[in-house]
C-alpha cells in the first residue's frame, strides 16, 4: 500500500488501456468476423476489404456473404464498382437486390447476366428495355423470383423464347406499371405470388389522355391456378383502376384454390363491378385467407366479412372504410375469437372502428373502450398497429384510456396514432395549453422564464430527470420499450404534397383535443431507446420544441425523422430546439421537414452538419426561404447526402440556379445524387414530381402513414 492508502498497480500485469491497444481484430473467431463483415456494403467488401490481408480475402468470399448481395441503397455503388463486383463474384450470387439503382445505366444492369446462378433478383427502379430484359432473362435459367418496372415502350413481342421459358418457371413476380400493360404476367404461368404496383399517369407529358384498354393480343393472361398471394397497390388516377380491373377479371373466372392473401390498396373510391362481385363471392365460398385488404367501397355496408373464412390471419387492413366497432368485433374477431396469429392491423382512417355503431355517431365522439379492450385481448401479439387519420377520444369518466389499453400490446414494434388520442383528457376552460410543462426537460438555471412558455436546456443528461411524468402516453411508451417506429399524426392533417390521398391544399384545423398534447408528450418519446423511425405531424401546442432535445439525446438509433406543422403555422417556434436535437442525431439517414415559413438558413444547416450519416433531405415549406450559399456549403460537408429535395417559396430562377450549382459541383463524385429544388406552388410541380425516382418519392418526399401499410415481409 502506498502512503496515501491507494493500492499500487502491479507492473507485471498489463492495464486495461494496454489490453485494448493489444487486441487484434484478426484474432477473433471466423464466426464473429463474418458477422461483422455482413454489415459492410458488398461493393466495399469485395473491392476493398478483401484486399487488406489473406484472412479477410478468404472470409469475404464466404458463401454467407456472397450468396445474397444488396445494392439497394448502396449509393456509392458506381457503374465501375458494380461491373467489377459482378465480374469477381457473379457466379456466387444467388439473390441480388438492385431495387432503386436508378443511377446505373442499362448497359451496367445488363452485367447481371454474369450471375448465372441467380434465383432471386430485384430490378425495380432500374433502366430496362424489353430487348435488354429478354437478353438478361434468357441467361438466368434458375430464376424463380423477379421484380421489374414496365415503362412506356415495353413490348412483350420482343421477348425471346428463352426469356419466356425462364419466365414460365418464375414463382414470384413484382411488377411496377408506368404504362397500361400486362407486362410479363402472360409468360409467368407458374406464379404463386403476384405483386402489382400501378403508377400510371392519366395524361402524357404533352397532355394527351391515356387509355387503360389493352390490346387484344396482350390479354393472354394465365388463370393463376397456383396463385397464393395477390397484391395490388394503386396510385391515384382512373386509369390505374381501369387496368387493375383487367387483371381481376381473370381471377373472377376461376379463383385459385390455394389463395391465402388477397390485398388491394386503392386511394379514394373504387366501384365494384360484376366481375369483382363474382370474385368476392367465389373467394367467400372457396378459399380461407390469412391476409386481407379491400377497397373501402367493397366493404362499406357489405356482409362480405361475415362470409369470408380466415385461417390464422397475420395481416388485416380496413383502411378508410366505415366499418363500425360492432361489426369489427362480430365479423372479424367473431365476438372475441382468438387471433393471436395477427401480427399487423391497419385501421387508418376508420373513424367508427372503436364505436359500436356508425349511424348515430359523430367523428369526434368518445370511443367505446370495451371495443378496443376486446381487440387488444384478442390480438395480443400485434406487432404493427395503425389507428391514424381518425378521432379516437377517450372518455374522462367511462372505461380505460386508449393509451392504457394499448400498453398491454407489449410486442408492438410500430405504432401510428392520431395526436388527439394520446391527450390525457378533454380540454377544460380553466386549463390552458400553456400550463403544460415537462419534467423530462428541466429549465436551465439562472434564466428568466416567460410565463406560459416552456423552455429547454442546451444540454441535458439522464440525471436531470428527477420526477417521472404520469401522463397516459408516457405510461404507454414505458410498456412498449422495443418500439421501433412511432407516428403521431394530427387527425385532420393533410400534406401540402399529397398523392395517395385526395389533393387537398387547404388543411383542416387541428382537433381541439390535440391542444392538450405538447412538448411534454414529445419529450416522453425519448424513453424509446430502440426507436428508428419517428413522424410528428400537426401538433399545434408545441411551444418551444423542447421535447425534441430529449429524443435527440436518448434515441441514439433514430434513422428517419419526419416533422410537419408543429406549433403555430405563422412562425417556426421550434427552430432552436431542432438545431440542438440534430447535433445528437449521429445515425439519422432521412430527414423530412414540412413547415410553412421555414427558413433553411446557415444556422439550420450548421446544426444539420452534425448528422454525419444523413443521406436524404426533404424540405417542404409554403412561403419558406433558403440560403443558397448555406445549402452549397452543407452539400460540400455532408459527403453522404445523395438526395436533396426543397420545395419552398423561392422564385423559379433562384431554385433552378441552386439546383444546377449542386449538380454541377457534386454529381461526378456522387453517382446517385438526385436534386430537385422547385417552388412549392408552381404550376409545373406535377411534371417535376414525375421525374423523381420512385424510391425517393414513395419513401420520403410524399407524406403518408407507413405503419402496417403492407403485410410484413411482403417481398424482400
């Protein structure tokens, strides 16, 4: 012992720092190294890591790493890298995902023919002509799963006999249609899974009206006798409905006996026809489903659900239908039938689904908690639940609060709720929203505090939380600790850039109960340590945005953030708090901001520069402004950013000049760079939007609820 009472270190034993410095990564077991290597993009793995040493040269060619190659979202995968990758390991690849590689030329895509052993390939969003597709598929004789786009100019007559032979063996097909066509469906006579995405515009770029009628010679569609999964998602437009009817007509002639998933997602109304009625009647008689989604008009007032048979269902979507809670319990849950198999439920826009009867109820009336309680008890293993786009108000006096009931669903991984549903109680005349304060984000010391306005600190630690909040929303989140996706969307919210909903420019005012939801509730989200995706839209009582700082500090896995219409509409009240939040978001990849009068200035971009993982940025702001020099500086410092979409109140000239400057300066070193800067209210916006790669448009630029939007693991 030393004179001071402290034990002297043993010089014969290395200290912790020495041990850490002496650890050699190559001394780890092969299993651990393979797990680490699985997180590295394939192009980097094969073209760089493999060349570092002999051991890694061997491990990087392990079947576990070369069997499946993901180029989807590998934005650094240039033409040369992809060609070289395919040359070196093409024969080892059995599954290849190139979805959304819009920056690769057709000649580069054609190199897929070197992957002779491919069983599954996703080419959605890639540049393919009929002739090039024919050449590729002719060489892929083992292919069983295919995803492609069908663009204007597609001609099935250009497909060779070898190509058609490959297609005849394909069991799974995903087709995105940008033109009225059957695509390659007539050649796929063994299909078990068919996914159709209809993205056909009603008018050409020149304004000519398109017809949904297909040529007689193209109508040789097989009778789908082996089909197990049928899925169709339609973008708005009458022509998409015309074309999908042609596909459904074949199903109505002879319904596949093994069909177990039937899903049609349609925005707006989609009238039944004689063929669709025959199809539904046949399905009710002959099949037992485990996944179902139908257009709302097919369900409203119909006894269809009562006659439909289900077998261990895992996905239901009744989005936007008028199904009442009474019908939901009786026809779907059969009065409380065991539905432990149900993993995903979409009740978005079902304004009456938590009330016993829809005939005498107003949309804003209180819910019947017993209906939700039955739902929760019957579907106790739900992982994905969507209750957005409706007013679900809990009664102050009768039954349990919605949040208390949902807290029992401890397997939840994604959840979408209307803002008004998480309010503790109905607003009272003597309780102003400004009296709500958050314990999770304490006030700073030595600062004057304006009465009625929440403040937030510049820094915060876990020790700052001295008192546990008692709100029902906090309790809900405390009981679903593994939640990865959370959406809080105002029941009356509509984006300034809608697509999958009716194009309403003038949004309705927020629900009065949403006035009871503010910074304290946002701060409660900070306890979700595994949160990856967060959407907050139309929260009128955000006063400073202080809760955002809690999220930035504590939700260290956050990758996607979407904020829209927070606080007062005439002023961005949360700008300072957002800047503080962004400084902590090291894993953030996608950021979408929709806010009137938003100023994309140097302060904002300085804070955003801390988000070192950022890949996609979208700003939508009516009457908003941007500083061109700040944007250029940010683009230069954020090396991973490949998508920059800004729709503001700036002039067309200013927008075009900035867009050209960005492309000219950064396109060469960023092959996937996609830049769209355009006035939000300009009449030419529609033509600009149609040129945006679908993966960006669908995933970030257009606002929509994404929880339980599709069945889990629908495709890749």
